C-alpha cells in the first residue's frame, strides 16, 4: 500500500511538472514499469486530479498520442500571506489559476487574535459563496505563510522580529478547528519562492528568491522543491551580517541585513531628514535630498553584498527579487545588485547570473502558501470524483 502511494506521488509529480506527458514517457522518466504507470494513471484519473489530452505530434503522420495532464478543477487550495502590515489571500486551482483573491491592510501592531479572527471571517465568507460550497470536497486545505522563525514540526510561529503578539501562536490548530481542513504553515519567503515557481515555465532552472520589504527573507527553489533546512528556517537572507558592529537586530545578532537595509531600517535612518511615514514619502524626498538618496544607495549595496555571498554558497543561475515594496526602490536596487553579481560573484567567469524582478507582488506569499498545500497533500487526501463539477463563475 505504501509503495503504491509512493508510486502515485512520483507519477503525479511528473505529470504536474509537464504540460502533458504520455504513459510511455512517464515510464521512461520514472523508471516504473508500464503496468505500474497504467495502474497509477487509472487511480489518478478516477480521483479527478488528472485528465487525458492529445499530445501534439512534432512530425510524421498518424494519430496524436494520448497524454496525461493535471486537471485544473481537480483540486483547489486556499493560501494566505501574513505580513506585518497586510494580509493577502488567494484560491488556486490545480492548474495554478487564481480563482479568488483578497488583500487587506493590517494596522501597525494588530494582535494575533484579531488577525486570526479576520482571516477566519475571510475564509468563512468565501466558503459560503455558492461556487465554493459546491466545491468544498475538492478543497484540499489551507496554507498560511508567516514571517519566521517558525517551528514547522509544531506548526507554530515563534515570535518573529517586528511582529508583536505572535509568540508561539498555533495558527494551524486555530484554523483547522474552525474549518475541519488540513492547515499548513510555512515561512513567508519560502512560500513566496514556491509561489513564483508556479508562474514559471515547467522545468525552470534552480533559483534564489529574495524578498525585500519590512523584513527581508529568501528561498532556494530546485526543481519543484524548495530547500527548507532542518527546522524550516533556511535562506534567512535578512539575518546575514552586513555590518559587524552595527545595530542590534531583533533576532539577537548585530548588523543583520534586515536591520541595516529593510524598509523599516530606511525609514529609521531617514528620520533626521524629515518626517516620513511611508517608503513612498521617503523616496519622494530622495529625489531632492542627497542624504536620503545616499541611504537608499547604501541599502542597495548592502543587499547586493549579501546576495553575492548567498550566491557564492548556493551557486544558481538566477536570482529573483520580490516583495510588495520593491517596485518603489527597484530603479536604484536592481542595477546595483546586477552590477555586484556581475563583477563579484565567484561563478561569474563560468556562467552569468540573471537578476529578475517577480511580477506577483503582494500575493506571492499567499500563492506560495496555496501551492504548498497541493505540493504537500496531493495526490492523497481527495475522494474519488462521483460527479462532474459545474463550470466556474
Ligand atoms: Zn537578525
């Protein structure tokens, strides 16, 4: 039974990683026998997670072979991104299409209790809508992306820096109880890194994702997997020391990138030059105040230095930058980061490294949280489809 489940998982992953793939190709790719592939394909077709499709023939006559692909309406998941200043949510179908999305601003210092209550309300009102109540049995779970550190084994947030009142909050237990659905929790930047992978073409290259905002984080994506580390707190780019002897960081270390070059750090350092409540106000001042402009350049240089260091450790061809505030500093940050990577990365004479900016913005974390649900829970855990669903909308 266990082996069969394992085969189902391998085949389902292989189908998900391709636009469409034939049973013969699946057998070649996975090393499983044609008989095993056939049996698993029947199970997956029965569960409604995959469907048959014609594969376009590149040349030659004859009928197109029949392939398998994921069935977008075969499963849905909800994902939420919990940030210090906003909450975002999406419902994804298995084809990676966004079927619903929301975003709400959170007041500075909003309590964990209130935020969870808002989140619960959002899920409840979504599930009450007719198109969702009809699909309740295809909804495989809820994912929540939260700032680290978090304990993935106990599924709790462990009091992240700049995130008061979230000390040891068991989000999964609270939400799981309310909705009788599996609830998964992951590091925000890790989830966002997965979310970006869902928008890239199948078979994309490994990449390093870096989130820039009130906090700074990262994720390393290889194939369709993200590297989590032993405790789920890997690639914490924000806590790389860029200024030994710098300010004390809330993580307990000194001179971390997050405490030297984040939105929060910029606003704090710019305070002597004016009263800036938001990054937008500060960036407007940077156009006319050289001291403020210099702070932005310095933050970009620290980001670049940290990214070169991480790149020297992980050695990938692509760095993807993201975060809902990034577009405000992109013009300054991106050229400096590109320049540093081009001239200082250890691998530069062997292979170039592409630096790109993600276009998903503030829903990246939520998308990643939803994708993580599919990634973790499928293909198990969904009942056999007994009737076709009504079309969406
Ligand atoms: Zn730190």
